[in-house]
C-alpha cells in the first residue's frame, strides 16, 4: 500500500478529484470536510466530517498520516468572495494556521497548500491584455481583498513552518479550475460552470446574462490537469509557490461563445456591468512550473468545456429544468 495521506477539503470539487487520483495510485486516503461530496461518493478510505477552523479537529484529522494536502477553504466565485471578505479571511486563516500546526504536532512529513492567483497584485492586472503573471509578481503586495490577502498570508505561514519547524511545504497558485462535478449554481460557482448553466437553460436564439463587459480575460485549467499538477508539485523539491494554470487567455465573451457553440445555440449576450467582475486581465506564466516539473497543463479548453457542459446539462435534465435528454 502507498503512503497514508490526508486531503483537507475532500468534500469539495478539487479535493474530491484529488482523493480519486491518489487512490488510483495506491495511496491510503483520509478525507476531511464539513460535508460529503455533493455529486458522487468519495473514494476515501476514511471520511471525517469536521470543521477545520478548530484545532482539535485538525489534530484528529492529521493523526497517522505521512502527507497533508490542504485544500479546505471557504471560497466561491467572484460574487461570493467579493461580498464576504470578513468571513472568508477569518475562516481560512483559522483553517490554515491550525492545519499547519497540527501537521507538525502529528509528525507529517510533507504538506501541500492550495493557494490562488488571487494573491497577485491588482496593479499588474488592470488591462485585458495583461502579460502572464510570474510568481514574483505577487510582490509588492496588492492581492484581492479578503480571499487574496488570506491566501498570501497563508503562503508565508507555509514558508515559516518550513523554516522554523522543519515541515517541508509545497504551494500551488491555482488559476480558475473547472470541470464536471463542480458547483454550478447557488453563488459559489466559478465562471465556466455558471456560463455552462446559463447556456443550458437559455433557449436557442435567447439571451444570456454576462457579468461585466465581457472583455475581461482569464485562463482556465481543467480539473484533470489540476490534480496531476498538485501531485507533481507535492513530489518536487521546489519549496516556493508555483503557478498551476493553463496559459491560454480568453475573454469572458469568448468563453460564452465556446460554450454556446458546444450547445449548438445562438445567444445574445446581455452585459451587466454592475456585477462583480474581478481584475481586468489574468493569465498564468508557466515557465517556472515547466522548468521545475518538466510538465505543464495541456488539456484543451474546448475539450474541457464540452465535458463540463455535458455534465451540467445532464444534471439540469435530471432535475427537470431542461427538457431535452441529449445535446444537439
């Protein structure tokens, strides 16, 4: 049997996929989260329902494991994180501080932390055609309010625990992860899932609401690339944060057009500039990732969006909100 590992946030989208990835490679996996995965059963050997804001729960979760993959977080799409700065920052700082200490107390040999591209300085992301962000572009610091600040602070905590307490830490900065089995409604969904849902619900020839002017740019990484990257970063000898994202940048309008094309629909975009839209441009520079790992995310956006749209479409059919049983 492989290593005994803990996946924090195993009830969430990325954590659930990571559990399956690790199990397929022979690992013994304990999952921990406030909830079970929403759309399919966890493959974890043990699943612990617990609130990781509390240190005692973190101690129990980290007991008897060799490695900790810490993905647990209070988070969501831009609408959620921009409207809940206090709760997001408080909850996530508590989770991350307590998990690091518990990992040390329980003798974990290595620790992975899931950070975010939201740590990057806002003044470097003020135009749609922004240059890809290098890891050093997080400083001088000007991260996204709330979520970005706590992620940047937690990156430093990982550094301090490595330097002062001898816990090897690895950090990945995620850039917009998407795919099947992810949240697609309710306020915590990310842009690709929200757009897939809106396209699936819209009649051919109808309208689709797009937050912002549609010219803001992002890159989007498919879930399979994400979990592969996490695994490779954890096994690397690189102690500093690394970008983990696709380096193809598209506008939000282009994202809508791709999904509408997959659905075989012609839709009119209605832009709502009163809604949160985040920074104007963001893309991942993967130079250091590829240098360290000899690998980088490569799954095509059109392929990933088709898989995601098909799954969300199927969920809406099952719930009776979409009538057709198959895509056009």
